């Protein structure tokens, strides 16, 4: 597909494994290890899909999400949030910040792929 | 002998009267008699002197010749001479009294000198008694010697003189032997005692007067002293006997008796008043005492606790209403029986209580059980020794408080505390587990992802490699499951509560399991209460709990040899005093051993083999129910099987069931 994804997570295991899988599926994956880096790259480039971890040092995924939405070019871009914690409150907050989807870790790889496909297709 | 002091006053007075009177009278009479005597003697003396004088005169005379009537003295019969005449004249000159005279006769009765009967012989003269007094005179005169004087008295009346009334005559005589003369003088007593008469009268008058005087004195004393004294004495006596209305009235005003009477009246008054006061006081005190007794009796009788006293041998002497009600025996049944008959611990219990009492003096909050009519009651006992005023032990007092409710509350509290402790443990553990799960999440996800990639890149024909990778995948799956369990355990998942009936998730779970249970020949018994109030619950989670519990029951029944029965139901209940609903799942299995019953809700505790569950099931159930504000209770024994009861409080806004 060549869809450009920005994958942001502070855990390199996640980043590396998910990047490998997505690349295998044909996605064009860029990685970032924290919110600052993500926004930096996001502003410099253009991505079609964001996969964000919530709990990160420095800026949280929520803040990144909000910032992205503030950028005009990313107003409609699908943002998928990943988190180990998923309480009602977090979900609400996420959607309030502008997230498109919410997934709880550990995420089944097939599940992840399906959701991404869904989100990309519905764009 | 009656002593004078013991006589009554009046009697005393009478005695005094006579004591004074009699000697007085006696004295007066004696005086009178003496006086009379003296007068008589004086009068007689006159007579005697006359006789004596005449005798002496006669004796001095010489040559007297007196013609006598007797013929024998013829030699001397001569004419009277001058001496003789003188003597005769002398004799006749004497007048004693009015008619008394002197005379001479001889011893033969011949009258020698006499104013009237000279020359006669009166020897045979008789007085008015018929007595020959002259003869007597003569006889006595002859024997007289010297100047002896004889006296004779006789009654006489001088008819010749015209006397009609007989009177006593007194004659005194002497004997002049030389001439054989009886010289005599005589007179009527009356005449010589003339002086005596008035004296006698006067004396009699005096006596009478003095009697009257003494009488008068006595009466006066009686009136002015004895009577008031007796009055006071009687009044005092009546007072002493209890008649308090005494008032003595005496006539005098200022004397000692009046003072006595007044003092008596005052005292009687005071006594009466004091007595009235005292009576009033006693009445008041009695009333107060009665009220006090009543009050204390009420206290003792109205208290719910049992109050019992027993004597030294342990026999019940008193039991209050509280005790009667508590034990359910009649008061008559209790009093008289030994108190340890009602102790579950029997006489040994009583002995140990007594030992404590002796050591400490009293005991409080001593726990024991009493035997009531229909059950045994847990009791707090307070007891103390009863002592008399000398400090000797007379028995003991026991107060028994029914602590059944308290015990139940204690049990409930223990349960609640255990529940809280459990919850806190689980919460702490939950936090730990959440942390661990969180840490595991990422590597797990990475691992699963890499495996996905590896599997994709594998050649479908390399079955060995495929199998190996597949095994890895299974490992990851199990890890994932465990992590999910852990997250559930630590309630990382979201609970969505809504007003539901507890029957709903339970029945749903039962539906899922029914077939399996029937296959196992388990008899399922349902007893759901239809119109239960709603609870705020997450139906899915509650269903999960129900499934877990039914699964456990199924496992228990699977391996047991007994009758296989599963009872599931619901009813109204209460939790911490608030309305709640209860659901129970009971199996007829072998039950859970006593020693692990408090461990089953602990996480990772399992009685099943490796791979057959993580042991998180019940702890997760516990947590879920706790999230609902409820509690899971366990009741398990080899006879009755295992029963889990879930109690969840009702939705707070509505306590009534939906109709």
C-alpha cells in the first residue's frame, strides 16, 4: 500500500516488532520514541496514519494527539492509540483529544492489522 | 411486810394521819387519865389529909371516953369530958365537898362519931350493890398497922336526905388501935371530883378539836398537795402509756405544784409535738423508703439483664424478671435451684468463677454460656460477693448480659474485617499485578508480533519449523491469557454498572452450563425469588462470577461419589443493616476442608493441578463482587457440601422490588 505511518512508542521492542510487521505488510513506517520526536517528524513530513502509545516520557500520547489535530494537515488523519491501560476515562479523553481508535495492549498482531486496514480504508 | 415507801400517797397520808393522831390521842388520853388521876388523887388527898389529921389529933388526945354502943367497953362508959367534946367537934367540923363528913366507928360497927348516926350500929349496912361495906371496912381496919390508910368505894344514896340518884361514895379510913377507932372520912366522889369534870370536858374538847385539826390538816394536805400530785401522777402515767393528750390543771398558780403541773403540761405538749413530728418524719421516711425500694425494684425488674443472687452454697435466692425472660423458666423454678444447673460449664464453671471472685472480689465481662429452656445463650457475666455488715460472705450477686446479638455482630464484624483485609491484600496485590502486567505487555506484544512475522515468512512445507513456531505462538497465547487474567484481577478492565436483577446473570450462566451439568447427571434445583429489588451491577462480570462458581461446583461434583445436586437461587437479604439481595450456588459435593476455607479467595491459590487454572478465579470473583459493594460468603462442610452466597446491596434509590 505504501501508506505512510508514523509509529510512536517509548519501548523499542514494540517499535521494532511492529515496524517489522507493518513493513512486511507494505506500510511505509517511520518511528519515533517520544512525543517531541514524533511532532518534530510529523511537522517536517506528512503522514497518512499515526499509531501512538499513550504512556510516554515527556509528552503523553494524548498531548501528541491534540497537537497533531491542531495541525491543519492532520485534522482528519486517523490516529490509533495504543495503551496498556484502558479505562473508560482514558478512552473518553483519547476521543476528546481526537483519537480515531483505541487499542489495548497486548494487541494481537492480526487485530492490529485489521484495525489499521479498516481505518485506512474509511479515510 | 409492805414498806411505807411503796404505799400510795393517799394511803401514806392516811397512815400519817393515824400515825400522828394515835399518839396524839393516846397522849391526850394519857394526859387526861393522868390529869384525872392527879385530880382524883388530889381530891382524895384532901380526904386522906382529913383522915390523917383527925387520926393524929385523936391519937394525941388522952383520956377520951366515948360512949359506945357496945356493951363490952363498960369501963370506959363515962360521960364525955372536955377533950372528947373537942375531938367530936373537930370531927364534925369537917365538911368535904358538899355533903362529905368525917366519922368514927369501931371494929364492930358501932358509930362513935357521926353527924347523924351516932350511937347506931351499922355493921350490917349494905350499899346499893348489897355489899356489906362497913363489914369490909372493919375487917380491913383491924389488920391495918400504924398510919396505913384504907380506901373503899361504894354506891350510895341518901334517901333520908331526899336523894334519888345513886352515887359513888369514897371513904378513907385509918385504924387507931388504942381506942379501936376506925377514923374515916367519906364523900360522894362526884363532889370531890367536881373540879375534874370541867377539866375532863375541856380535855375531851381538846381531843376532839385536835382530831378535827389533824383531820383538817390531812384533808388540806390532800386537797392542796396530794390531789394535784396524784392528778399529775395519773396524767404522767397515761402519758407514759401512750395517751399523749394530757393536760393537768391545778388550782394554785405560783407554788411548786403549779410549776410542776406547768412543766408537766409543757413536757407533755413537747412530747406530743415531738411524737407528731417523729410520726410525720417516720411517715415521710417510710414513704421515701417505699419509693426508693420501688424505684430500685423497678430498676432491678425492668432491666433486660438477668440479676441473680445466690447463697453460699450456690442456691439461687433471687432472680429478677430479666433472668426469667432470658432463660424462659418460671421464677419459682429458678429460686431454690443451684445456679450451676444453668451453666453450660456446670459446677466446674461455678467453681472457677468462685475462685476468681475470691481472688479479685468481683469479676466483669466473664464470658460463659447459660442453659435456657430452648437454647444455650452466650453471656457476659458480672459477679461480686455479697457481704453482711460484718464483712462475712453471705452469697454472691451475678448479672448476666445476653450477648447473642453481640456475638453475631462480632461474627459479622470479623467477616467484614476479614473481607476488608482480603480486599486490601487484593488491592495491594492488584496494584502489583497491574504493574507487572503493564511491564509484560510490551515485550509480550513485541514477541507476538515477531512471531507473526516469523510465521508469515516460514515455508508452509517445513512442518517441523512450523510446529516449533506454532508452539511458540501457543506460549505467547498462554502468556497473553495470564496477563489478561491479571489485568482483570487488578480491575484494569472497565465495569459498566446498570440497574439489574441479580437473577439475570445467574440464570444466564446456568443456561450456559445446563447441558454440561445434565451430561454429568447433576440434578439442578432453582429457587429464584422473582420480585427482588434491583442492584447496580455489571451483568457480564456478574455472569462471569456465576460461571466461575458454577464451574467450581461442577468440578467438585465431578469427582465425588455422592448424590449430585446443584442448588441455585436468590432471595432478599441485608448487608450492614441495609437492604440487599443474595444469590447462592450450592453443591452437594464433599465440601472444602476447614483448614483452607479462608485461603480460597487468595489469588494463585488452587487445589487443581498445573495447567488447570491459574487459581485466580475466586479472587477475581471476590474482587468483582467487592466492586459491586457486596460480599461473598462461604459455608462448607462434608455433610452439607459447599455453598457460596453473594450478597450485593440494593440500588440505593429504590429499595422496593419492581412489580
